[in-house]
């Protein structure tokens, strides 16, 4: 058996990769340095072309945007509101505002400015609307900040000036870095505690940094070819740091175990790559499948995000099997001394814990499932949308402008609907009359014409995030505009940012079942092939869905209901599908790592209970440490000024925490104890037809 073991471990493709990286460790390290530096330098010269486009081709709101771009291009750019408070009817204020309009109109990227302010009935609050020459994401932040500074300079002598609009919100958001730095520092502390050595702890972190750094440059370049939103880079860093440290940690932990069993450094690295490295590759491929499943949704720029994060996971896998062995060789003697003098005995504690769970599996299952279902229930009331200035910090100028407009003109002024009529003037007048008489409409703007296109701004009585506004959009589209179109023969469409959010949320709801089916089905099929079991993949799918449900439930409670002092608002429409894709893939990491060890012991001993105990003893400590690192890396993004990233960070952190502590430490051992030998049942017909894909235990034992 020993000869068979050495041969199977040494002859694997991953072992050969590890051997090359060990023999040519300086060359491997130099190659990574050159690639990372080269990609970074080129991306800095070329720059990026990120576009925050939340529209969906084919939806009614997208058709409105396309019609405006084609027939009224001067009205298709995003707008900025200069909101004023003071005595706006005095001659001195009018003179100052005329000067302000002239100064702002002369600034770059400003296409047009309203000459006289729209003033509320009390004469104290008003606003000037300026149109930019492009969408908010296309206007550089420095140009927007120049607009803000110019307008704010007019303040004083009883006049207050605030600015609102998507471009202003984007320019106000602080640069990233604090969240990533805090996450990496916390991860380093956990790794030092785990390995007892700063050098050993730094290796997984350095591996992740190389992977994330090189991928970031590639994504910047790809933004010129693929629609990528501005939140793609920080989201990529969030996932890349967590996954990169996680994968390197799993391989390094196996390397440490081989050293402690008396192996030399070269053999230990090759064994770690042939065993834990195979699990990392399988888990990474599962993450990529889950992310690429987003392509089935066809949700605009979300497809670009899926490709970007998938690329990040791919590069982290490559770094784990090429860069990490080189670093292990380079710093081998010092790492070996630190590893051998490190503390032991974690396996015995996990073995005893598994025994406790196995003695009373049913109470453990009942309590755990009750907790998971309870956390998942708020998901049923989740309201999808896109946050507006009403969810920003009260100190920001965009939030101040939002509140002033709502006070002076009603909450609907912050999210006007855009109705267009394709026909003659009588069709536009009929539209204005019908819409003004609709329940839920506070007022309509002055009808405007541009060629054959008529434009009408519709101001709801309710705020953009209010359910009543969603109902108004539905009422106009189904009860008001179709009969009007039939009567006049014109074409009517309803769009605007609020309607676009409704369209996006509806598209997510319609396509989510297909997405879940694709991701869960492909992942379960892979697990059937690897573990030669039907019940293990079924269990994994159910438990992963529960952890995702619990995660989204917590996000709903915090960000939608305003728990723990968070600003209440909608859950960003991108968040649930992205969390599902990422968490489902990450959960498979731990599933593969834990169950592959159980599978190894089951094939060796044929004792199902022993397989559970030994599997948890071998992996419990590593899974807990890896989960702790991911929790702090993801949780650090709660420090981000971006609401969407905070939701991502909280959702991912809760999902990993629930998965590691509740599912892997409680539910999986209990379920496997209840199933016993039946857990590894596979129909004979499938057994003959399925290919054999060995993982850790199969490679080491030669089975």
C-alpha cells in the first residue's frame, strides 16, 4: 500500500505542478510579480470604463430610455437638482441665483440648466434642475464635485444650497480601502493565532493578495469590452480576499499536517496539492458554476459581474496551486520549525464533539432547523429595489436635498416617473389629462415635445421606495395607458428610475427559479459524481439553501426593517442573486472538504459513525478557522460607505457563520449519523455509468 500511495500522490497532475513550482520557486515567484505588475501598469494607463446601467433590454423602462436617447438626446442625460432654502422671492436672491446658473452652466459635463427655480407654495424651498451630458456613471466624479463646490459657494446670507441626484450620490461616496484593510488585518490575526507564526500566517494572505491584485487589473481592462458596474471591483476584492485566503489555508493546513506526520517539505507540499489541492479545485469550480449560473438570468450588467467574480475565483485557484508551493519552498525551513513547535490536539476535541452530536442527533436537528427556518422567514417579506438618497447618511448633501424636496414638494418629487407619447400633440395632451386624474398622482409636469416624442414627468404622492408607488406604476401601465393608446392610436410608455427598479425586481422574481434550478442541479450532479451518493448531494443542496435563506433573512431585518440602527430601505435588487451564487459555491467548499474526509474514512473502515467522527476531527479546526477569516473579511465591508457593499458583506458573513457553526458542526454530523450507511447509497445503474472523480481520500489511499 505504501508504494501505491507514493505513486498515486506523486504522479498526479497537481503534484507535478507543485513539483515544478518547488524546483523553480524563484521563477514562479518572479512570474507572478511580473504578471501582477504588468497588468496593473497597463490597467492604470488604459483606465476603466465602468457603467452603472441597471436597465434591462426589452423592458418598458429601457424602451423609454432608448426613445429619449434617440429622439431627445438632450433630455437623456442624468440630472442634478440644486435645492434651495431661504426667501427665494427676493430680488437679491434672484440676482445671486442668476449668477449661480451662469457659473454652473459654464462647467464641464453640464448640458443645460433651468434658468429660474421651481418654488414651493411657501416660497421657502425651490430647486434648479441641470442636465448632464451623459449618465451618472459616465460623468467623472471630479467633474461632479466641481459642480457641488460651485453651487455650494452660493450659500450664505440666509440661502442654503444642497445638491441631489445619482451623480452627486456617487461622487459623495468615499474611496474604498478601509474595509479591505480591516479585513486583511483581522484575517492575519486569526492566522497567527492558528499557526503560531507571523511568517506562516502571512503566506495565505500574500497568495490572496497576488491573485486579487492581478485580477483587479484584468477587470479594469475588461470593463472596456463588457458592461461592468462600478461596484464590481470592490465586490471582486471582497470575494477574492475571502476565497483566496480560504483556499490557500486549506492547502497550507494539509501541508502542516504532513509535516507533523514526519514527511519532508517537498513530499508534504506535493501531497497537500494532490489532496487538498484537488478539493480546492473542485470547490472553486463549483463556485464558478454558481456564479456563471447568473448568465441564465440575463440581467444586464450583472452578467459582467458574474464573469468578473468567476475570473477572480479562477485566478485564486491558480495562485493556490502555483504561487503557494513556491513560497513554501522559499520559506520552508523557518515555516517547518514554526509548524512543528505549534500546538496540537484540536482533532481530539472535534472527535469528542462529534460523539456528543451523534448521541442525540434528533434534538440537534430539530433545534438547528428551527433556528434556520426562523432566520429565513423575513426573506418572504423582502422588498427589492434600488436605494435612493433617502437611505444615505443624514449628513450628506444628497440626503439633505432629498429631505428638503420632500418637505417642499411632497415625497414623490424625489422619484418622478417618465411617461412618453409617440404621436401628435393631442396624444400628449390626452396623456397629461389621463395621468393627472389617476389615483396616487400628486401632479404632472408641463408636457414637452421633441419631434414626434412627447414627454411628461409624473410625480407620485408617495416616495420612490413606498409600495404605493409600485402600485401606481402597475396601475398606469395596466389600467390607464392601454385604453388611452387604443383610443388615440398613439404609443405610450412609462419609465424612469422608479419604474426601472420595478422592472428589474420583476425580472429577478421571474427568472430566479430557473437560476436556482441550474445552480443547484449542476452542483448536486457534481457531488453525485464525486461522492458516489444520492443522499449526500440532496442534503448539501437543502442545507445550503437554508444557510442562504438565513443570510437573506438577516439582511432583510437589518437593511429593510432598520434593525441595529441601519437606515431602512429596500434590499438592493442585485444582492439576493449575487449572495445566492457566491454563498452556494462557498458552502460547497466546506461540504467537499468535510465530506471528502468522511468519505475517505467510510471507504477505509466501512463504519459510518466512525467516518463522521474522524471526518470532523480532521477538518473541524481548519473549517472553523477558514470560516472565521471569511467572516471578518466579509464583515469588514460593513465599514464601506456603499449601501450595496454593506448588504453584500453582512449577507456573506452571516451565511458563512451559519454554515460553519450550525450546519457543519451540528446539522451535518447529526444528519450523517441518522442516515448511517445509507448516506453512501448509489443505484447500481448510476454507479456503472458515472465517471470516477477522486478527491482527497481516494488519492491518498489509492482507492
